């Protein structure tokens, strides 16, 4: 199936937002937590910092490695979005549009925050 330029842009923005949602956002922390170990270390000032390290071996380790790499997760999200667009367009077209608008909002918010901090 051939995508129009507009569909490709919408899907790209939706994949960006979904990837960020799964890999970084607090709201999906419960999805990531079974696949990571929390390591707490003190910095030179004595402040504790928590690091997430993918679990070792097996399926949990594999998924933890996948979720720790936004490039990898992005590929799977692209596959998910494209497959949904092709096989379930009635459901996925509105879903992709909403995710794309959310992606534009996230980009604009990041740009404004960056601009305000300078």
C-alpha cells in the first residue's frame, strides 16, 4: 500500500509520540517496570540518583533492552502503526491523527521550554 505524503507525515508524528510515550513518559512507567531493575547510586555530593537497568536474560531482558532504546522501540511502533493503518484503517486513522496532533504539541512544548530557558 502506498502512503501519501500527508499520511507519511501523520504516521511519522504518531510514531514519534507513541515511542516517547512508551520509552520515557511517567504515565507508562507501570508497563516498563517489570523489565528493569532500579539501581541507586550516590553522586559526589551525596545525592542519590536512581538508574533503570534492563533485567538480565530471557524475555524480560530482551523487552527491557528494547524499551531502553528509543530507536528500537520506534521501529516496532512504526510497524504497529503501519499494520494498523493497512488492516484496520477505520480504527487507526483517527488514532494516528490524535497521536500526530499530540506529537506536534510535544514538539512545540519542547521548543517553547527550550526557548524560555535560553
